[in-house]
C-alpha cells in the first residue's frame, strides 16, 4: 500500500483506521465509458474492502476488475474531516469467507447472512487527506 506525501496526507494506518470508522462508502467504476458511483455498506477487516452484495448479480461485473472506492467524513459544525481513496482489483467471494467482518468485529452495523456474497477489493493503493472545507461569508450551515 502507498499513500501520498502531501502535508494533509494520512498515513496508511490512519487511512485504514478512518475507513473502519464509517459504515458506508462509494464504489467508483465506469458504466458505458462514463464515470459512475454507487453508495455501498462495507467493512475493512484486513487489507481489503469487503462489500456485502446480498447476492445481487449486478456486482458480478466487477470480478477481476480494477476499481476505486472512497469513504469520508466531514463534521458539519467545523467542516473538518477526511477522505480516503482506495484502488485495487475486485473479486467475488462467498459468504462463508467474510461474514465475521460484518457480524462480530464491530466494523459495520449491518448483519449479513452466511449465504450472502461479497465484493472484495484488495487494497493495492490508498491515499487519504485531512481537510477543512471552506465556509463562504454568510454561510452558517
């Protein structure tokens, strides 16, 4: 795994810790040669992103493909937060290989059945940044 060397950059360890602190992220891929994004629930139990597919055949298109994944959090009051982007090859896995990443480790609040399928993204590259979003004059959100 690599991470960028920028001043606001997160280390690999910080990236993984940040990923484990949120239950949803975005799978980024191409659809008809255009960029596309899908919100998914996930866990990050090891050096991988595990997405429960509920045996939806739609996820099969990503087997052995190189895809991206992003998760982040921004606090509304301070506008401070982080964003982590993962790149890697995806593969389809059976439920018997991964339910512990969701059911018992506390990494995601959703319970899945042992028969469920998963899309597993091996973390080959990870970058993360701390950020504070600008607040325009008069914006009190």
